[in-house]
C-alpha cells in the first residue's frame, strides 16, 4: 500500500529543496553581483556591497585587457573536440563490454575507473615532456587529446550503464536480419540510446569546459581556454575581486545557458533505465 504524502510534508520538502538549491547556487549569484561593482565596493561588507552602485566598469576593463572571444573559441573547440572523439571511441568500447560476453568486463571497467584516482600532478611531468618533444604545447589539438583521455573512463562507464538497459534480443534480431556490425551500432544501438548518449555528451562538455589543471599547465597564450582566462586575474599584486568576478561570470555564462536549455535532456539521460 502506497504511503500517503500530506500537504505539510510536501511543503517541508519543497522548502528544504529550495534552501539546498539556494546554498548551492549562492556562490555563483554572489560572483554575479560582485561583477557589477567597483573594486572599492567589492571588498566591503555584504550589506554595503548590495547597497552600492552597479556598474559595467569591470566588464569593460576585462574586455580591454583580454581577448575574451579567443579564449571562448578555444574552450568551444577543446570541449566539443574532446567530447566527440571520446564518444567515437567509447560507443564501440561500451557496446563490446555490454553485449559481448566476457568474464573480465568488470575488471576492465574498474581498471579504467582507477585511472581517475591518480592525482593529475603525478603524470604532469612526463606528459609535459612528451608534449614539448612533439610540439603539442600550447595547442588546441594537444588539449583535445589530453581531455579526451582523462574523461574517456567516465564516458565509457556511463555508456556501458545505458547500453546494459537495452535488451540484447533486439540486437540479435538485427543480426539475424543481416545487419553488419557497423549498421548494428549506427542504426540500431545508437538511436535507442540517444538519451544516454546525449546526457553523456553534455556532462563531458561541462567537465572539459571546467578543466583547469591541464589547461593551465599545457597552455600559455595561443590555446588558452576560459579557465586560463580566469586565472589571469590572479596576480602578485593581489586578487581583483570585481574584475575576477566579471571574468568568472563571462566564463561560466555559456555553460550555464547550455545547461539551462538542456536540463530536461540531461535529467532524462541520467535517469535512463532507472525505472523498470
């Protein structure tokens, strides 16, 4: 018998959800507010900050000092490039693990996941030397390769989970009808897993967009994305809160807008197969 949910319980849960959501979103909201303040007002107490005048001075200074659109384009190329290459590798790999019988599948999955447990700084020096010798330092293709490799275990894990929810009998029927391996992957498996693939794509774009460690250590100027653009506003003279907030707002705005418009698809993909 289903448990009855009272209106009071609904109200309490709703209020708690809003409070948790506000606590999570508050840092972003505060950065947004500081970006419209002068440097002198940005270091005042919170109530004084809210009562001070609003200005676009920080945004104008940031745009004059840095080429925002070049950094933005680098972020787009790096995040989309690494995501698409990762999907091209991960879809066949996840298919093989999900539908080809094997005793070591779980061991392989755990091995791939274990690579995410290693601190990135542990492999920074060898990767830096390899990139230097190959001429990949401060290049977009170099960052695409690195971000593809570091996010590939997550992509494969997510796709494997989604593919396991697809009945294997459907693929067997396609093989009996004469479908080749290529047609099975492209025309049968992929359309059925679109929600899962879409959520994986969106999540990987967010991870690549926000990656700071590798972008700061493997770039200088030409291929620097928005994470390096933000870091440039931390100087030996100190943190410029208003300008740093403006740069941060400009960097996170595109990914926030994308997440807002794709939230239904993201939630649908993350809950794909959760209800039997």
